[in-house]
């Protein structure tokens, strides 16, 4: 499960969740195209991951994987 969050050109926060990595990549590309300035866009992508020590599920930061 992925969660993406960014600010659109109007300055509103856009949030979406999906199991489909390609869909999240498409949204990340659109966000960066619509608002090229990363300070304004504030793109953030997170993925559910299991903590190795406790076994708990956490949201892990993975924005870099979608902005290369």
C-alpha cells in the first residue's frame, strides 16, 4: 500500500492511496509536472512496511524512489 501527498497548482493538498505502484508513479509525475518547484509541491510518498524489530506495520518514506 502506497500513500501520496502533494500540493497542486492551486495550493490544495492532494492525497491518494493505492496498492498499484504504477498509479502512484503516474500521480508523482503529474505532481512534479504541474508544480515543478519542490518547495511548493511538497511531494511525499510513503509505503506500508513491517518494522523488523517489533513486527509492527509502519509508513516508510519512499519519495526518492518516485522522483528519480
